[in-house]
């Protein structure tokens, strides 16, 4: 642990931000899994609703700086192909 007051504060802030980011990433993964489950079950309407929620979370994760925009676009493209294949 650092002795400087500013570095101690930096550690605390980093821990808070890490908890927020990891919770957001976990929610995003859950949203993507909901799309995959709906596609596996063959439920088109449910898959479309889940896809819209996942796409929204992907876009906001890019704006927050959690993921690169190409990652989000690749995931949205992959999921939309699956939803349209039903």
C-alpha cells in the first residue's frame, strides 16, 4: 500500500470504478446470453426484444469506454444474424 495520500485515494477510486465496470460487463454478458437462449428456443419475438436490449447495452458500453466500437458492432452483427435466421 502506498504512503501518499493521493495514491491511497486513487486506489479507493479504482476499486469503486472496477466494481461498477465489472457489474456492467456482467449485465451485458447476461443480455447477450438471453438473445442466444431465445434463438435456441426458436422464439422470434422474445429474441428481438432481447436483441434490442443487448444492442442498447453494447452501444452504451462503447460510450462509457468499456469496449471498443468494433467489438460492439461485431457482437451486434453476430446476434442480428442469429435472430434473423429464425
